[in-house]
């Protein structure tokens, strides 16, 4: 076997080790999930797993005139992960529908914290503004990424990630007619050794 073949084998092995080290060998399982906030009016539905989650809303909407801001917070607890890991929210993907008359805007906020350190929060925001002369009326996908990460407690022998709280809030600005409805929230997580 030539030197190039040996290098290729080493690179393949190194990438496998890196991929394996990117998350705990045993992923956590959800032990408790609850919702709170004025935007959780019709029982949001959680689907997927801790590592592949989706929250589906019915009637998570803001309107002007009307209620110009709503929020829904997910309280998620999990255990069973391999010891020695921390998890953080990496990105959030919102799918919904927006109607904005000229001069109006919607901002969607995603705030995350762990109950064990509730003062350590991080909020990412994404805004859509109508600065034109005609109405915007369309389905949208908004991807928000936090500028810094809030990490969970280090998993111990029971593999608990602590209680992750993710607050979704939408707010409208401007004096014209506006409407925003979030249908789903999907988030990606990132792991690190601790």
C-alpha cells in the first residue's frame, strides 16, 4: 500500500472519530415537556425526539389591529445521555405566513436558557420589514442563529441535560395592518464535551 493510501485511511478514520465525538453515544430521551405563554392557546404539539424536535402551533398569531405580541415557551427536560456532555441551541427555523402592509414589520425572537442558570440567557432575532409600496402576503421560513450559545449543565451518570427553556415570541411594529402566524418551530442542537 502506498503512502497516499495510508493517508486516505488515516483521514477517513480521523473523520469518523470526529463525527462520533460530535454528540453523545447515547442520546437523551425526553422525560418531561410543557408549554406556557399567551401564544400557546391551542395545545402546541411536539414531535420528533430531543435531537430532532419540531413544535407545531395552531393559532400562534399576532395581528395589528389586535394582539401585537405573543409568546410560547417550551420547557423540555431529558435524561439518559452519555455522561460528560453539554448541549446548546444552535439554530431555530420558523415556518409560517406573513402579511405586511407598507411601513410594518414583524420580529421573531428566540430566547433560550436552562432553569439551573436562569440568568444566563441568549436571544436571537430575525425581522421582516415592508419598506416598499405594495403588500407582502406570503409563506416564509425564518432561520435564526444565536450570536453565542447557552450551554446546559454537564450530563452526569443519569444523563440529565437540565431543563431547557426555549421562548418563541413574535412582535409587530408599524401602524398599518399586519399579521404573522408561526406554524412550526424546528431547532438544531450542538453538543460539546465538558
